[in-house]
C-alpha cells in the first residue's frame, strides 16, 4: 500500500474506530467543500467559519487534543492521530492546519502547567468548540524568550495586571484562551497565564496580512491592565520556561506532516496535468527529463514520510532515559520541511506556468510551502541545536531496546512533562545498526560518505576558531543532519517496506545532496589541508542506473496518474 495520502481511497492507520471516523469525516468535509470553494475562501481571505463549526459538531479538537482524564472517554493526546490530522488538513490547505497547529501550541502550556482548574476549564472549552492561541512572539523580539517584555504587575489585593503586546499570533481573533508568556514585573521570573480574546482589556490591533494562509487569522494584540488572578496563572519560574521550550518542541514537530500533506496534493495535481498535456505530439510525461523530475520528487516525498513516521515512533516512546527525539524533532522540523520546498520547486519546473494559475491547488502550495520551515524556529536555529548531539552520535554509543512502530492507541503523557536541558547527555545506539541487512548500491556509497565524515571529526575536527564560527558549524551541521535523516529513513523502510528501486533512488539523491554540502564547505570556508582532503573525498557520485529509474517510473510513479482528482 502506498505511503501517500489518497483521500479518495483512504484507510486510516489508526486502530480504533473513533479515530478512523474522525479522519474519514474530515476528508468528507473537505471533499464536499471542494477545491473551488477552498480557493475562493483563500482568495477572499475569508475566515473558515464552516470548518470551526465542523470541528465543534464532530468534537474533533476536543477528542484529539485533550489528555486522558480531562475529557470524553475517547479523548487522549495521541501523537499518532494528532499528526495524521495535520497531514490531512494541510493536504487541503495550510490555513486549516494552521488553526489546528496554533491550538496545539496554545494548549501546551496549559497541559504542562500545574493549574488543574485551568486544565478542566480548557477541556470544557474544547468541548464547546473553542480554538486556542500561543502568545509568545513579540513584534520587536520575535520568539526571543530572554527579551520578552510582557509583564505581570502585582496589585494590593494579591492579584496581577498584565501589560504588553504580542505579535504574529494565530487564532488571536476568537481564541477561547491564549497562553501568554511574560515576566513578573517585580521578580523578573517567567510566567505563563491565560487570557480571553473577548475580554474588554484585550485589544486586538489588527490582522497581519500574509501571502500564505490567507483565511487564517494571524494577529497583533495588546493587553492593557488585563486583570489576572491565580486561576489564570498556569506556571511560574523554571516550569514556565520549560513549558515554552517543550510546547515549541511539540508544535514544530507537526510542521513536517503539514509539509507532507501539501506536497502530496501538489504532486497528484502536477502529475495529472503533465500526463494530460501534449507537446510536440508527445505527452509531457514521455519526456525523459520530466520522468526524472517526477521520479526524484516522488522519492524525496516518500523519504519525508518515512522519516516523519519514524521520528514519531521515537517521540511517542520518549522518556527521561531516552531523549533521542531531541535530535530527531528539529530535523523533522528543518529537513522534512525544506525538502517540501525542494519538491514544489521541482514540480513547478515540470508544469511551469500552470502552477501559477489561481484555480489550482499548486498555486496555494507555492505560497504556503516556504512558510513552514520558518515557523516555530528557523532552519539555522534547528541546525544549531542538532550539532550539539554530533559527538555522542558518532563516538559514545549506548545500547537501547528496539523502538517498535508506534501506531498503538495511547495517551502520550510524557509530552507534557518533558525533561529540558542537558542535551550533551543524550546518547544514541551505534548508527551502523540501521544499515544491517541492506544491500543497495547507493546506500553503500552513502555509508562511505558517513565514515569519511566521522573520520573528519576524529582526525581533522574543527579548530577552536572554526568552532566559534557559527556559519562554519551550521554548514557542517547540514551534513550531520543528512546522516541522521538517512538513518531513520532506513529504519522505517523496514517497518513500512518499500522497493529496492525506490530505496536506491532515495539514496541516489542523499549521496548527491551530501556531496553538494561537502562542496559548500570547501567553497565557502578556509579549511586545513587535512580537512579539505576529507571533504573532497566526501564528494562522491551516486551509482546512476537508468534501468532503476525507469522501473520506478513504470511501477510506482506512472500508476499514480489520476488516482486523486481534487
């Protein structure tokens, strides 16, 4: 069965009936609405009242986003189905995924806090159809937590007054509650509290117009002497700080699945168009370079899905003793989403001007896909995080029990009590394990690149000056990221089996991408003679097999023509 989402022939991987029904009803809602109506809403920047009503009527957010014990019997925060809904909603429009994404962020500090009254109130507001918001970013400082200027000032009666503004906040127009990050004015300790977007001391300044997610509401708001009691305070001090970081960690993870959803829909539309278009008395898809575009973009899309699903297994299996997800999550956020940009760019080369026509889904994908890597922490921030794990990944292996495929129904409660900090203490098993039993030519070539990279770190490691050069280390981090990306793809190819032709094509582009990063490292920075020798050796050429590409085209890509008509 294909890993690609096809709404017209879809069977949810969830094991329980209520979860399957949520996904089926969601697909039915969007299919009934239709692409024409979705595009009209997008072009008019029309708020999706119908979607909000649907979410309430079917109790979707309340079921998917309420931890066990606070809502209805079917409610649990099960990351498997949370992510599936991300992919499905983004398949139709990132605007719909965005209101869900922002609600997840808004709920994070509530479920992580120690205010039980607020948790029960939140569960009821979800049942009532409420959506939520995350008041973290500020106009001047962005998401720089240290520079946060929102304050809580104590009053004589033991309460507080909140003052300050937040900027680029999704759902700011009608959020039932907005989890707001601030500092106590007197102690400068961090604090999270909730506010009501309809309160008279809440001033909604404006909707921030964006080129993408037009129907969504990205707001600028200000709190003016907003009264806060202990009932509204979610957490203070270290817990508030940790809640901010852990919430972003959960939120940014969702974005990989959103990118997969967008690329899947765009892929179907592009393939359908190209296969039905005739140029020079030939179908466009009969041209070898067009077949190459669709074959490689298919391989990149399947690789995205394989990585995302495997990183999901690790996130769901996390504990204080196994925090490998702290490496895998930022790669999910950074690598999966930038691969999404790459795919849309490739497909656009195949369909050219058609992609810009206003009645296509593709036109929306062009505008939306580039937003995703730039939400919840930009690419360079995530790479800077990733390189903190590099030494332990290569040189301090530790045995772990095997992580199974995690598609079981479970409440992923650890998400709300994540252990923050001490990234350098996170350990990994021997990375060679993922390659055991695989005999594929381009996988072997990539392995050679990995060993050269490891030797580079061991025998020609960055000098103190190079280590202080953020640009140099970020470029090196791109290569390390690709190694981890490949590991999880391989692991998941054993859990979600794919053809050897497809695996070879995936590692064909991984070898090329790795070689390109090696060239970037040589071309942009001064390296020692030894370093340059290693980097040049890493610039390997993949094994080129036209027969493999043709097999993949005939057996896996061409059969996708017409399977989904949006």
